[in-house]
């Protein structure tokens, strides 16, 4: 049963009531000064926060208010997936300019959609007036043995879930005044945090994980430095979304797929059967200096930079 503490009169409470109506059972225990969240015995609390800002992480001419709420929430939940944590709840802190007040329930509906898809609940939040629309999502999770970026070892293989390139291609199309394909648009507007897959990775033998937010090369660099190892990936082995390019797949950010390392014991077939998620072996780890090398048919190539949030 969903219970909330009674809210008083006033404009902010009216806004919260409107959001609670949209969320229904997806909001739990709202209205006290703070949320009370139980962490199961033997597990650790895993916490992350992520902010999506208008004209930095999205543009309102590209996607709907509901999509903006959805992707902001999935972006935050993706960090729990990377840690192998099960979501316990999310908190939403919104800055809403006056001109956006009418769309508030649409942003909230997108947050509710994502929370439902990730099988979690909204346990608190805050709304403030302000000049620029932003959605701050704090995510709470639990894991018995959280995964980190620091466990990759010499001899591990490098794997990635899903098919890459869509969000980068969508942003490029919009910035050139065009429209992305339906598939690329969906990968940007409605990304899917790999929450269930992340929870299976530890038992499946993953040694290090990161979620793909900055771009494959940039995020793999995080694992390489945290683990003190060198990563080499083969461009021609990257899983590419239809209509996208290999280089696009290497650089596209905000994919919210999982990149992970694992030893020989990792059974990709069993993982895919359990998660419904394709997984592709794209390279290997060795004991060289921390960093990332990209090859194409055995020849070293330069893939510059990583995803950067577009400039305003
Ligand atoms: Mg991350």
C-alpha cells in the first residue's frame, strides 16, 4: 500500500500533489522531512547522483518533456547498474523555470516511466524555481558485493552490452538540422539502464565495470586507470547499431550500456540467456601502462577524445 504524509496548502504542495497523482504507487512515503530506506542485512548502500541540465544534456526542441524526465532518471540509475546494485529508490530535485511549470507533470511522468521500468520507487525530492530547467536524480541501491572500476586484471577480456552509436548519431543529426532515425532517436530519448544485467555481472565473473556515459574509449580509460592496466580494443569488433559507424560506436556517449572486464570463466551465452542482452567481446587487458589502445584489423588507430556534452 502507498502511504504519504498529508501535505499542506500552497503552490509547491499543489505541484507535489500533481506529481504524486502522476506517479501513483511509484512514489512511496513522500511528505516527511526525509526518506526512510531500509538496507537489507549483509548488503551495502550504493548511492549516486546525476544532474541533467537544459541545453547541456538535452534540448527541449529535440525530445519531449516526458522523454527528458525518462532519460535523466535512466542516466542516474545506470550508475547503480555499473556497481551491480539493486535500486532501492530515487529522489528527484528539479529546478523549474516559470515557463516550464505547465509541463511539470510531463517531466514527472517520464521519471515515473523510468522508475517503473527499473522496478523501483520515488522516495523523495525537491522543487525550486530557477532560471534553467534541471533534473537532479539521486539514486539509492544495495549490493552485497558492489562492483567497481578497479578490478581488471592482466589476461581479462573486455566486453560491452548492447549495440552502440545511436545517441551520438541522434545528436549529430539534430545539430545538423536534420532528424535522426527512429532507432537512434529512441536510444537517445529512451535509454535503458542495464540494472538487471548489472546485478548478475559479479556472479558471472566480471572483475571491473563502468557504465557507458562518456563514450567507450573514454569510459574504458576510467577502468584502465582505476585498475592500473592497459586496455586494447579492436574497432572492427564493436557492436554497432544499424545505420551507425564503427567510429561513432567508439565515441558515442550517453549509451548507458555496460562495459566490463572478465576472465576466461565468463560465459557470454549464459549471460545473454539470463538477461536477454547481447554481449560482445571487444578487446583484452594486459599489464602495460594504464591507458587505451584502439586497433583496426591489427593496426593502431587514433580515436580522438570521448563524448563531451555539447556546447551551449
Ligand atoms: Mg557512470
